[in-house]
C-alpha cells in the first residue's frame, strides 16, 4: 500500500504529484494493467522472452581479450 504523509502547509497538488510518483515507482499500475485480462501461459512466456531479449540487447558488451 502506497502512503504519502503531508508536510507543513504543503499544497494538494504537490502531495498528489509525490503520490503519483511513488505509485509509478512501485509498479502498482503496471501490475493492475497486466492483471486486467487473463493472459494465456503461451502469451506470458512470449512476453517474458521478449523482455529478456530487450534486456540483453541493452546490456553493454564488454570487450574480450
């Protein structure tokens, strides 16, 4: 559960901005979107494999030798 405590004389807009940032960092909305509809196991495997390919493609390659 994401929780944000208000500071002294803090405006509602800044409080809402901090809350939205925390929710974004915790990944709650992404998880809700993922669970919104049923995902077949084959689709889940393909999504994970694609994410793994993207991650390895982004990794810096170290020179050998």
